[in-house]
């Protein structure tokens, strides 16, 4: 398989009316392989940029997803690989190798004409890649229906995707290509001269570039720059006049003699080239070994008679020093991004600077968990035992088990507390934790969209090692927010990052929640949390009272445990009311005070005498456990109350 040419990217591709549709389709494929236009079939004459477009798709796909498998192969290479595999008895290995590609780029498919065995192999490969949602892109010099003896099934597969052509560039596109070519060569050519060249009818971009090379070569041996008139003379096969009015040394007979003249020039220039070529190649080797792009230096090697060699190398090295400065600045803000390609391309100084400035603006970390909620404050009981056990496993090995962990239950049962407690525990191990509500997630996304900062917003969350979102059901009906969470979820899960969510009901029962998110939430562990049971109520009450009063009355905690509370929030509110009243009276909570706060029982009617049942003396805590009728005795019969302990 061939490597992608680093110069064949969308950035170096000139787009015009003749190729705009093909470029648009190619960009779509590169951004989301396998989701649209599969297969994509691009056809056009030789030299119009099909291979450039094919490789640009591969570069874009790799830029957006570093782990993607992109394979580029010409049809001739495919033939050789297949024949070698047959000879070695390894056809299955070759098929597996090609079928594993996430993006397969096949160039010059027209050479399949009359190769029926290879057509069958390609048909099998296309079907296999399509079945796995893997992208295949093909180029040819003619549409599928005009390839001689092409299998009808292949034509059907190609027509089932998108077949698009590239035509001969019109004047404006030719002029743009010429301007790009001059800029790449760093030579000065008059605009009028480029317009004269662009006005020449050519059949391909290669032919146009070849014509430009001739004019540059002629100008290199002239004392003054070419003029539009001189360019017209050259195109007509005539000899432009020199500054002194004499005809130049250019042969006049025809273009073949012109080519011979250029050949003589090349021979003279080659003697000078050997001296500086070694210097440039040394610089390229040095900086390429350190990972820097050397396109600027490589362009020198493509020039006939470059000037200012040492100056160009010195400027290149100064730009690398600036890149290193930007890289150091990024390391202080976001160390994970110091390997971005902008920091290794001296021709992208502005991009590197903007990257650092954006990082400085967006350098604040995502919101984290509240430090007030910790695992130590939680009590385990039957109503939350599964969730507490799962939380402990997640804290011990984040990303390895229960990913995602979904805490599901009604309001007020402690889901938010447990979510933040997990976040705080993970944060102690150096994990970069993002912990926020679903509404905060939506609000941040809207701000990023309004401020055209969506890429920075995504990077903030992609850099987290744990993402915790409270009340994820609030995303229901918000399509863009769910779409962003879907892609963020997939990325973090693929990288082994821990995901934790809370939700008020089973995901499948939340209307308006994207089925893709429902499927992913259900693919983890949905840990239910119910209203607090007796053990949770007793443990929480004891902990809260002991934390405030030290040696608190155990009968108060027992009374609170026996009372019915639909949520932890209601229990905590009751404890807070009790504490406020006790503090107002300058005492610690008592059973009498607790009954007054929760039941409205008058303080004067509460007996302090021991509780008796069936003639046996019981402590209050044991009495409250009894399922028999308990008689509370007061001095006067009218104050006697009969109460059932449930």
C-alpha cells in the first residue's frame, strides 16, 4: 500500500466550478466516513486532480480521528497484490487486510476493464466494506458505465452511492491554480502574465502547471520579468525581445526547439544546483527527524534556480523557535495539546498562535463536583446498596467496570449526593473530573455556539478523564445537546474514561430521549436508588446528630428511623427543623422535642415516665420496635393515648 502524499490535502486543492461538487462530496466523506456517499466514485480526465482529491479524503479522516485505518491503493498495485497473494496462497490474508480498512481509497479503477476475476474480488470487497459501514472511494478516467466489460453488479453498487465527475478547469480556476503555483515556488510573475497563461486552453491541471514551469524557467534566465506581451509571444512560438531590442537566444522554429533550449538551460543550472542541494537536504533531514514539517525547504528543491537559500533556512529556523515558544505556552495551559500539528509546521505560525490564544480563553476546567458531598457522609441500606457497591467499584477502577454507571431514582433520594461523592473520590487520584447538571451542559453548549467557540467547548470535555452529569433526563427533546453528548460519550468510552449519570426514571421511559443515548445508558449499569429505608434513616439521623451534639440521644435517631420519609431530603429537613428548635432552647434534641416538631404533640402532654407494655418495663428504643399496641401512661386518664408502632 502506498503512503498518502502529504501535499495532497484539501488546503492545497484549488476549488472551482469544474470540481466543486466532487470536493464537497469528498469533504463529507472525509468528515464522516461510511455515513454518506458510500461508495463515492469520482471520474474525470487524467491530470484533473482525482488522486489529489482521493488522498485529501484520507488526510482529513486521519486529522479528525487519529486511530482511523486509511488505506490507499492504485488498481495496478491491487492487481500486483492479488497476484502475489494467489501465488503465495494468502488471498484470505489480503482480503482481511483490505476489509479491515475504515477508509479504502482505490485509484484508477478503469484498469479493471476485462479483468473479470479482479472485478469479482472488488465486488466482494465493496459489499464487505459497505456491510461494516466502512468507506470506499474510487476514481476512474470514465464513468462506471463506460468501463469496458465492467460487471453489472459493480455498476449497480457504484450507482448506489454517488458518482460525480471532475471537468476541465475554467479560466478562473486555472488562474487560481497558477497563482497557487507561483506562491508555492516563491517566484514573482506579473498578474497579467498569469492571465495570459490562464487564457490558454489546456486539457488538465498537469498541463497547466507544466506550462507555468516553462515560463518560470524562461524568466529565470531573463534580465527582466516577463511581460504579458512576451508571454503571448512565447505561447505563439515567437521569440520575445530582450531589453536592448535584440531577439533573445530562444530558437524560433517551433516548440520542439523551445524544449531543446530549456534542456540547455537545465544542464547549466544543474551544475549550480549540486552545491546548494546538499545544504537544503541536510536541513530537511535535521528538522524532519524532530517531527517538523519541511514543506518550505522541500519547495526549494523543486525550484530551478532558487535564490536566498541561506536566508530561507534561517527564516525557517526562526519560525521553529517561535513554534517552540507557542508550544511551551500551551504546555502551561493544556499539556495534552502540545502535540497538535500546528506546533510542528513553521508555515502555520498564525494557526499555532490562535490555538494558544483560544486555549488561554478556554483554559478554565469544566465544572467539578461540590466538595461538600463525600462518600463519608453517605449511609448504606437496602434502598441504595447496589448503587453504593457500584460506586465503590467505579472509584477503585474507573473506566474498567460499570461504564457508564447510571444512578436511577426519584427526586430527593440521594442521587446527586452520590454523584458528587464519586466525583470527589475520583478527583483524589488526579482524575480530571467534570461534574455538572444536564441544564448546565445545555447552557454551556448554547454559549459556545453563540460565541463560535464550539471546538474549544468540545476540547474542554474531551480532555476530562471522568464525566458526571446530573438529571440527564433534562436533555430530552434537546436534539443538539443530545447529539453532542452522544459523540462525547462515544469518544470518552472508547478511551476508557469513566461516565456516571443520574436519571429520574428508567432511560427507556423518558420521552424525547435519543434512542442512541438510551441504548448506551442501558449498556452500562442502571443502579436503582429508592426512598430511604429504616437502616438509611437511622444511620443518617445518628450521623447528623452526633456530628453536631456528640453524645446525642439514641432514642431520637430511633424515632426518626421509625418515621416514614419519602426521601432523604424530607428526612434532612426534619432533622434541620429539630436542630433549629433545640438550638433556640439551648439544649440538645430529645424525643419529646422530636415528637413536637414532627407530629405537633404538645410538649406538656409528653410523659417522661418509663414505657410499659403488658406489665413489662421497656426502653423507648425497644418499645418502638414492638409491633404490639403500646400504652403510654399519664397521671390522668384523659391524657392516655394508645399508639400502634409500625
